[in-house]
């Protein structure tokens, strides 16, 4: 099974002509829906066919009730710490050009405790894959990774968002880290003093990218997601995870992308699902599946709502 530890937010979205200036009051088309990287990734893992459990913290409010309902509808387990804080929220303004301004109210997500994680020890150690992001307290994520690692469970760390507090202690607890270009540049700047512009990452040659990945994590695999370009994979020489090459690229799927929100979440959930379901396959096969799944998620509007439904076996049958 896949256990995702992370955040749930109620997203409130206003689509406006332009973003409001300080002091302005404007009108916009409103919609609301579930969000939070943890929740989105749990939906993706579940729809990619894995037996999935999502560990999070929820307030005693309508948002919390929504999370439980949606998880039940999609068919994954939700294990929530009851918080006296409100359920997480995000206020999102999107202008006519698709640019956005976002305010997050972490609420209960910031209160997910290490104690609660420790109570989920049996769940974590019984999983095939534990997947975490950086929208929860660092100590809690560390506890989840350390518990899983000790039990020989495969650990995947999605180093998102880019401005999260120090993560250096987490990197060595992960078998696989999955930054996007922005997060990769941020990690390099913060942890190994390498100044790389996020916009230049995709254009770097394979050997240079591989060398940067190796500076960041001695052991462990790095998967850099490159948006519409695809994915770059870098393994430590000691552990190629069934692959024949230490580094390589996988090109993005040819799709009609209309909304790339949550593409990274789709990728991470699907990667974890594939790692759990066909554990002995070469790593490249998991990456190809996740790349297909994430590509397809961009063909619909929304994040969790846009996740397709297909499994590694379906993908194999198509080949
Ligand atoms: P994030 O959502 O974190 O910014 P990316 O933009 O890197 O993450 O996207 C994650 C993955 O989603 C990519 O590696 C790719 O597999 C897929 N993807 C994203 N945008 C597209 C696109 N326009 N066409 C095809 N696949 C895409």
C-alpha cells in the first residue's frame, strides 16, 4: 500500500480580470474544491490503482467533513488527527492571463503532530511506499520518513513547496526526492551553495544535471520534474534501482494541456502507486507511468478533480 502523509486544504478560487491591488474591491467568478499537496497526491495514488491511506490533520468544521466525504468517495483511507485549529485553507486569485496570487491558511496542517504519527507506526511500517511533502511540520515529516526507513519501506519526499523551511535533514531519509525545477534550484542554493536559475534547469546537459543531483544527495535517487519537457532521473552509482543508466531523461507526453495545476501532485502520487504495485520493475518504468499519468492530468481543469484513473497494468497493456 501507499501511505501519504501531508496537507488538506479547502481551496477558495476567484477568477478575476486582474489581480486586486491593495485597497481594491473587485468581483470574480468563485469556485471551491479540495486541495493541499498531500490530499491531491493521495487522490492520484488511489486513482493510479494503489491501496492508499492518507494521514493528515483536520479541524472540527465543514472543511474537515468535506475531506472525509471525498476520501470515502474516491476510495482511500483517511486517518486524521483532530485539531482545534481550523481545517487548512487557500485563497486563490487567478487573473485573465492565468497568473495567480495565493494565501495559505495552514491551520490544522501546521499542527499535525509527531505523537499522532507515532500512533500510526503499524500503518507506516506495513506500507510499501511512504510519500510526504513539505506542507506539514518538519519534525512530523522527519518522524514519518525515519519510521518508514527503519522498516525498509520505500520513502519518497516531494520537496514542495520551494520556500519550505530547512529540509537538509530530510533529504538523507528519502530513497527518492522529487523536486520540480524551482524546488531543485532552491535546494541547490540553500544546501550546496550552487546558484542555478530555475529557468535554466531543463536546458542543462545530462552530465551537469546528474553532477548537481549527486551534490545534493549522496545516496538516493533524484527525479526532477521539468513541466512540459518531462523528467530527469539521477541515481547514485551504488543503487540504480533496476535501471541500466545512472541518469536519463524521459520526454513529456504529447497532450492538450489546459490546466497544469497539480501536475506535480499527479506525478508523485502515480510514482508512489507504481513503486508499490510493481515493486520489482526497473525504476524507469515507474517514471514512464507517472509521466503519462501526470500528462493526462493536465487535460482537465483542477488539481484533485483532474486526476485520471488508470493503473500501471493499464499503461502496460497500452504499450
Ligand atoms: P509542478 O506541478 O510541481 O510544477 P511540473 O510542472 O514539473 O510540476 O509537472 C510535473 C509533471 O507533469 C511533469 O514532469 C510531466 O510529467 C507532467 N506535465 C506537466 N506539464 C505538462 C505538459 N504541458 N504536457 C505534458 N506533461 C506535463
